[in-house]
C-alpha cells in the first residue's frame, strides 16, 4: 500500500465523524441485542417522528456555534411556529400551506431580532437567546390565549393533506420526514462547506477581527446564522405539528439540551471556528437512537432520558478541554508509550 493511501486511510479513521459512526453502529447493536424489535424497519423508522426536530434544528444551530455564538431559544421557536401555524389556519382562515409558508419567515424574524442584538449591539449570545427562549415561549402562549385556545388543548382538526406529511411512507417504510432531513442536511452541507458564505462563518469563528479586516461584514453574517437557526426551528415545528395533529405553544420545551448536545458532540467547538454538518447529523441521529432505544431495550422511563444526554454533553466538553490541555496531551502520550512497552 502506498504512503498516500495509508495517509488517507489514517486520516479517515482519525476523523471525529468516523468515531461517531462507530458509536452509532455500536449503539444499534446493543439495543438490538436486548430487543429484537429494535431492528424492525417500521419500528426503527417510526421513531424518527420523535427525533426529527432535534436533527433538523441542530443542523442550523451548527452555523451559529461555529461563529462562536450559541442558540438556546430554538426550542421555544418550535412551539411558536406550531401555534402560529394553527392560528393562521384556524383563526385567520388561511390555507394550511399558506399558513406554513408565512410562519417560517415570521419565526425567522425572531432569529433576526436576537441576531441583531448579538451581532450589532454586542450583547452576549447566551443572555440574548436565554431571554429569547422566555420571550418567545410567552409570545406563543399569548397568541394561543388571544385565539381563545387553552394551552393544554392546542389547535387540532388539521386537514388530511397537512397530516399526510408525516403519515406518508416511501416504499411503505421510510417516512417523508427522513427525506426532508436529508435534503436539509445536504443543503446545509453545501452552504457551510462549499460556499463563500460558509468560509466566512468559519473565519469569523476563528478570528472575528481578521474577518472584519479582510472585508467581511461580520455583523451581517452572524445575524444571518440566527435567522437560519430560527427558520430551521420553524420547519421542525411544522413537522412536529403535522405528526401530533395538534398545534401547541410548548412543543419544543424539552429540545434545548438535545440540540446543543448534538452540535457539540458532532465536533463543533464551543469557542467557534470548527464544526461540520456531517458530524452534527451523525450526533443528532446518535442521540435520537439513544432516546428511542433506552426505553425500548432497557425500559428506561422517558422522564429520565435527559440524564444520559446531559452526561454525554459533559463528557464531550470535558474530553475536549482535556485534549486541548498540554499536560493532558503529554499524559496521554506517556500512557500510550507505557501500554505499548516502547
């Protein structure tokens, strides 16, 4: 084998995405060994409805975190998108598809508002998006109450054409949401890794001053990433509404932790400048399979599913900090030498 081929194989096996792929396969094998129903295509693909929101939103939160920011309001925007769609359809009398197309840019404006304060007013992203999560959750509840709909009941009775989005199965097996996720993942990959805009996002994350001096409108680029994240949350909210058949303002209340975990686990640096769509997609799938497999294979109560996800986030952050520390690297090197006897 030539040196170039060996180098290419080594670089492939050392990639973070390859490690995530191995973890995903290991996870599937463990769950399948405990419960044979886990590998049934209808059962496995049926779980996509419960994790599709995490998968879609995490793709675009990756853009935000590569710039060095963070977005913890995406879960609130899912609920806002859901109740907006329902109110525009039921109360305003709009066609359900027109309601969906109006909802996406309206929710995008929420991301624009947060992005403006972060990019142009230099307010910390954590503070702005934390405030945004409360603001948009309250706004969703307000819209629900103004429309005369009890928060716990939501809006239901959607037309069959809308519910068809999440009921359709390609080849009678693969849900349409999987295809939506794949299309969005490919789109996000092209935007982030194959365009000038994507290169600007990475440069801002590495060194915002250098980006500004090179002629990049850093404020506009940073603000745009929050708009993309908000629009991704809107798409996820619409799909979740179609799946449940009910529009509610609190649909995304539990999604924040899994979303951030998926992005960080996917290899995106919390300090910015590093990340990939492939890594985020694999990590989101890994977390989704975990949340589906633990109750099915090990009878874990769904109320406790945030515990393993939180532990996973802590382990990734601690491991990343350890590897960045020179002493940690030297210790790892010495341990490797000792184990090989060299």
